[in-house]
C-alpha cells in the first residue's frame, strides 16, 4: 500500500474503496484502473454479504460493548447488498439490533427478543416508552426494509401489529353518508386494482 508504506498479501485485501471489515485492507482507491489485475491476476476478493455478516457476528461477540454505530453501519452495508433470508439466517441469535427499551436506553438485542418496529408516526408517538422499539427512525427502518425482511422482522412493524377499532355510543344509519362512503371506497378500490394490474 503506497500511502501506508506496507505490503499485504492478496488474502488480506479487498477490492473496494473502503471497508468496515477489520481484517481486510481496501485497495481499489489506491490502484485505479488495475481492477482486472487484482481481481483476476491476484485473486483479491470483493466484499460480499457473507463477509459482512461474519464481521457483524465478530463485532457482536467481541470483548466489551460493541459500538452501536459500527453495528448500524454494517447493517446498512449488508442491506445495500440485497440480502435474502438464507444470507442472514446465521444472525438471528446474535445481539445486533439496536432496540430502545421502555426506559429509553438503547441496547443490542437479537431477533428472539420482543420489540416492535415503528413504521407510522402515530403509532410511534403512542407506544414509545410503553414497548421496546427498534432504535431507528421511521425513515431509516424503511431504507433497511430488505435487511429487516430477510431477518423475518417485517411482521413486527407497528402497522401490522396494531388494530384500530372505532366505536360509537349511538348507532344510526344515514343513507346519504353511507352511500357517499361506499362510493369513495369503490373509487379507491378501482384505483388500487387498476394501478396494480398496470404494473
């Protein structure tokens, strides 16, 4: 590596601009235009989901408290690679998910622990401090949908867990309002069914 004045074997290198894998050195930024030589000649690896998953496991089991920021960054990197269920199966038992408890403290939990995922503002406001919630904003959780789905966690979204019930003290039926609601529901149904058949 020219900038570090050190030599590394190809097995310690990754063809990437940067890497969060502590046992590897990213070299793509140092040698632009030599991709074919490094990948095919020297057999330098490119980062893949398995490498990132192994690094996440290593970080989760390292001595001391793992850095939540580093874990979040690795989760983003894994999500960017479009993981599937099989890719992440080995992560299910590891404490890699930042969860905010009812006391407001964030700690790392596994998929075996009980928590919800805030995916709607109203529900988040209603349940924050009452149930453990994945410690991501609604927008962050949405961007990590591939990762969360591959871990089988989409069923924990508050929109799927919460059922709204409307009640009225007095029961009445007004024909004009009933007809208006039915017409709006029919128009919405037609709109959704038309757009889904067009895709």
